[in-house]
């Protein structure tokens, strides 16, 4: 038994000693990976795409180095309908809600681990009925050998984190929470990009349907003309049947397009967190979207700070390096301090009497594993291997990010060329069809020439629509590949869903904005 005051002094002394040793943490200290030394993504970078005049989506796009990305990057398409759908999706999509919950789990786990840095204080109360043998009872004892024993104690236990194992574990869990924060940002970015691409795909399908319907109208006009000529004996039944077959083949391409359009509509409902019974009323046409003419191209060293997947991989490296320290600390002595103080009495009425105080200073307990069959060493080696694995996965993520940006830049270059080529082909096919139909009217062309001209024009119309849509979709892909601008969210105009605050990249030089975003 010791006095309460002496026990408390011993606890205070141990805490002071632990604080003095607090700077000692075994294991590697995390250092951020060096940024890429490359200054470009392509061996022959381009500054501007080709332009196609008087064509929707034919504007030239200029690539501006270090042009920053707005927080709501989809505003560059200047579509309020698209903006509304993305706002609904960020608020109601269950994948986002799951990512938010996963972040909360990681944050609370980290908080729970940091609590281990503080003493644990508990309360213990007990009561028992006891009987002592008469042979053991002193002659002066009371006539009965049965008595009660009541105890009320406050227990204090403290793990002296001399080698930093607890702090390394907290560091590891904090890094995991940071990784989960960036995974949440990646989920936001992916969802917004999916809504944009779904809207563009819907607009493309509507354009292809319109082109197919226009082609069907032209073929019906040709069929009507042939039927009238047949009535006067100027065309054969074979010509009429050939045109009817061609018309039926073109009409048969409508249901697949309508099916794809229906699937895009249900996809949009899914993305905004609705069942397929609640398809959004908003529809999309390519003419409703603006193609931005200035596109950002972040430096590679900045891109790796902007992309959520790269930052999440970096946080995983941090977590793995801290886990090595946890494994090293587990091989060293584990030191624990304990103290109990309170009261004991044979009567509940006198339990808290001044004379019934009882204290036990358990002192410092040191445990050092001497022989465990190599388990601790194996765990340390496993932690080191996991650290190497995380570093390799980080490098793989960076390489994939480089390829993603490079492929998107090339896609935008070739998309512009495709629009130019398909626009020229559509003009030529339209002129050829018009001339061929005039020749048919004059009796100077056969039905096969007309059919070939009709098919060529229909294919050219659909190809042009697809090429135009590709420019919009790959423009969205570039914003996604560069990280999506999560670090530029305006606190006065936040996205509807609750956002975690991840560590932002360095301050940008210029910010890309759209006219519509400036007005808002």
C-alpha cells in the first residue's frame, strides 16, 4: 500500500519521462516521392488542333500549359441542364454516399488510435461476502467469521510509447484516412465525368437517329418517285423492289439506336441516384453544349499532385512506411505504467471514509519478447515488403496517369482531324446524292447509283455526328485525366454533397473559366 499522493507523483514522473522520450520513433520517416522530371507528356506536343469552319464542334482547341482547372470543371460546356444533373448526382448517388461513409470509418479509426497516446482511466467497484475458517480467525475476532468486503477503485493505465509504436500506428491510420479522402475525390470526379459522357453519348445517339431519319426520308422520296415512274412504265418493278429493300435496311438501323438511347437514359437515372422508373426529364443535343476552345495542360509535376488516384497511392506509401515503424517497435520493450487508488471497507456505509483509503502503485511493467519463433521478425519483413509494394504501386499509378493524359491529348488532336475529314466527306456525299437524284429524274442514272449515293450520305452523316461527339467526350476526359479541379472549389458555392478537405496542390498560376461560370 502507498499513499494516493505518492502514487500520483509516480504517475506524473512517468508521464514526464515519456514526454521526454516522445521524440523517439523507430522506423523510416516518410518523404514524399520526387515529382517527375519530365516537362511534357508527348515527344512532339501540339499547341492547337485543326479547325473546321461552319461545323458544330469544329472550333480549334488551344492547349495552354499550366492553365488551372475550375472546381466545377463541367461548366466549360455551358449547359445548365448538365450542371443540374451533376448536382443531383453528387447529392444522391449511392457510390458517393458509400465513399463518404468509408472516409468516416478511416477517420474514426485514426482518432481511436491517437487516443492510445493518453492514459486510460477507469472505475472499478466490487462487493463480496466472505467467510474465514475459525481455525484461521484470531481469538480476538468477532464471534462470526462471515464478513462483507466492498471496494471502489480508480484505475490508471498508461502505455509509455518510448519507441513510437503507437504514434507510428496513428500515423499509418492518418495516412489511410488521407488516402480515403482522395478516393472520395476520385469518386466525385468519376461520377461527374460519367454524367458528362452519358449526356454526350445521348446527344450523339440523338444526332445519329436524326441523320438516319433524314436518310429514310430521302429514300422514301426516291421510292415514291420510282413508284410513280413505274406507273407510267418508265421504271421496272425490280428498281422499285431494290429501293424498297434498301429503305427497309435503313429503317432496321433505327431500333438498335433507339435501344442504345433508352439505355443511356436509364444510365443517367442510375447516376443521379434514381430508379429506372424515374428517368430524368432533361434531354441533350450536341447543339446544347459548347466546345471549350482553351484546354489546360498541367505540368507533369503538378499533375501528380492534382490527380486523386496518384495522391491516394502516395498516402498508401506513407501508411506502409509507418507500419514498418510499428513492426520495429513491437520488437522492442513494451513499457506500461499502472496505478489503482480508492477505498476498501467491510461495510458499505463506511466505504468512503477517510480511514479506508487504499492505493496500489503497480509501477512500471516492462515486457520484452525473447523467443517467439521468429514471428515479430517475420512481421517486420512483411511490413517492409508491403512498403516496397506500395512504392511500386505508386510508380505504376503515376505511369498510368502519364499515359492517360498523353492518350487524351492525342485523342483530341485526332478528333479534330476526324471532324474535318468527316465534314468534308458529308458535304461531298450530300452533293453527290443531290446530283445523282437529279440524274435519276432526267433518266441518266440507274437505281444502283442512287442507292450507293444514299448509303454513302447516311454513313457520312452518322460518322460526322460520332466524330463531333468524340471531341466533347475527350474534352471531358482531359479534365478528368488532369484531376478535375477539386482544389479550386469555392466555399461560397460548394457542390451539394459534403466534401472532405484533402491536402491541395501548390498554388496555380492561371484559372480556366467559362463565360457562364464568370457570370454565376
